[in-house]
C-alpha cells in the first residue's frame, strides 16, 4: 500500500468518525433542546399556577381583613350592649326583685316563697306568677 493511499484511508476513517461524532452530538443537542422546551412549558404552567394562587391568597387575605374588622365591630357592639343592659339593671333596684321572683317561679317556688324572698306584696307576686305562667 502506498503512502498517499494510506493517508487517504486514514483521512476517510477520521472523516467517518467525525461524521458519526457530529451525528451523535446533533442527536444529543436535539434531545437537550426537547428537554429545554418541555421544561420551559412546565415553567410557564407553574408560573401561571403561582400567579393564580397569589391572586386567590390576596382575595382571601382581603376577605379575612374585612371579616376581622366586622367581628371587632360586633364585639364592641356586644360589649356596649352588655354595659347598657347592666346600667339598666343597676338603675332600677326594683327590677332585681322581679328578676329574682321570675327565677324562683321558674324553679318551682310557691307564691308565698316569692313574696317572702323578694319582699313583694301578694298582688305583685300573683301578677308575676300570671305573667310567667302565660309565657310558658
């Protein structure tokens, strides 16, 4: 075999190896490109989901803020009503006797017991009995 033929044969082998290597690299490049496209699509979907969840979280926080403000207002209103009710009870000392009499009647006390415990005349005790019995 002559030297120029040997060099040509080596050049041909190197060319085939280079072409095979280039084909292999091209295939890997295409696979990597497909993987990147898939990951870009997944990233896009995740970003949309993240955006949607962020909006929902903002709506929930806004709703919670409104609800907590309303609850605080209602608590203040209840406390105010309780104070007003307590003031009304304290203003009329006679109402304590009627409240106590109604409680005794609901527990099954007799007319005489209500009169004695509440220091109430018979007519008032009878009226309280009649009112309480009509409510049942």
